[in-house]
C-alpha cells in the first residue's frame, strides 16, 4: 500500500512588529534572525501551492481580550498588537500576498477561538508546517493543538524563535518527545516525504 502524499498548509505565527522589532513591547530576541529563513519557507510554500495562513495577534485597547497574565501590559494606554497600529503589522519581508489567509487570534494557539481548523478541513489539509515566534507560547500551543486535532505537525526549527537558544532547544526537545516532527528548513522536504 502506498502512503498518501501530505496535503500541507503553512502557518506563519506572530511575525508582527511588536514581537520581531527591538522597539516592540514583547520583543523576542531570537525573532529577527529567523526572518530570512521564514522568507525562504514562505517562498517554498508558495511555490508548492500550499495554503498559506498568516496567524496574527490583535487585541482591543484595554486588553480585555488578552490573556489574564498579559492584561497589565495594557495599563495606562499601553498594549500590544492593537488593530491598525504599526506593532500589529507583519514584518515587511513576510507580508501576505493576495489570496493568502489571515487568522486573528487572541490566545497562544492559532486554533483557540478561531476558524482555522474548519478552514484547514475545508481545504483537505492533513499536515501543518509551522514557523514564527515564539516557541514556549504560540508555536508550542499551536503545534500541540494541531496534534490534538489529528494533523501531522512539522515545526521548522530555524524558522522559529524564542528569547534564548536554551529556551528554544528545551521546547524542541519537549515537542519531539510528544511525537511532533521538528526539523530545520533543509530537512523539510524529507520530513514531508519528498
């Protein structure tokens, strides 16, 4: 019996100015270095005709829709990823093309409280390829929720970031222990079977 070829979708997570640029209130130290690799991943997904989803955070002023642990960041008119703000923009090299989908989330997982699962199901997707920021929060939550929903999950390690290499490596080790595939971009074709 021949294995069915995977039907992947690419999820680019939270590559917004508030997380990627040093002036951002939730700057992730490892994020800027991943932008070139993420661009190559995005180009690969586009060239192969994968569905591309740009998953982003957006929160209301005041932060009532943010995690309880982050609501304090909205005190005194602060906040992050406010709709229409520069911080909510996807960084220039990774901006969506026409026809690529944008998923707005309020929590760590791209699946929690969004229509992502329904959209992937409608497209016949069985595999999610994940890149973005950051490992211990949104990458890991999205990957584990995808696994719980029976998707094959591939986390592209040099296309993901964390505050430090130690945090990144610990999360990769944990995700591998859960059975998630974690490979660098160079290993992605083999991980997908070709």
